[in-house]
């Protein structure tokens, strides 16, 4: 097991390297990854309702999933307000790849998916 001083020294060395990279110095072997993140798109009331229905959620289920109130989801679908921040990003995910997103949340026990009776 590494000593606390070895761990501290390693962290301080990494911090020094990060400062050098931030200042524009190229360090051999250093990997820098840059991401360009587009703003989340806007959603019209009909978009939200279409997404909700496509994943077979009630307004209450969508509200729980997005961690907003039922009144908020109703307000979005009536065009009285619009989603902000994280809600917009999650709605994008539900719109583009709902099965994968819901499956990922099911794996961490946020969403429970029940089998439909035939």
C-alpha cells in the first residue's frame, strides 16, 4: 500500500503538470481531450407530450423521472412554461434514445420496468 506522502507527492506532481498544460506547455505523453457541448434544444408543448406518450409515461411518471412537480409537466404541455436546464437535457435523451436511457436508469434502480401482460 502506498504511503500517504507518496500519494500526496503524486497528486502535487499531477497538479503541477495540469498547471503547465493550462499555461500552454506541451508535455510528452499528456493527453488532452476537449469536448464541445451544444446547448440543450428548446421543447414545444407538443414535443413534450409526444415524447411522454412514446415512452408510455403518464404526466406523473414523467414528473417523477425528471424530478419536477406534476404541475410543472402540465404547465409545459399546456405551453404556460418551458423546461429548463437538466430537464431539457433529459428530454433530449428521451427523445433520441429513450430505450437506452430508461434501461440505464433501470440498471441503477431509478426506474422499474414491468413486463406487459400478453
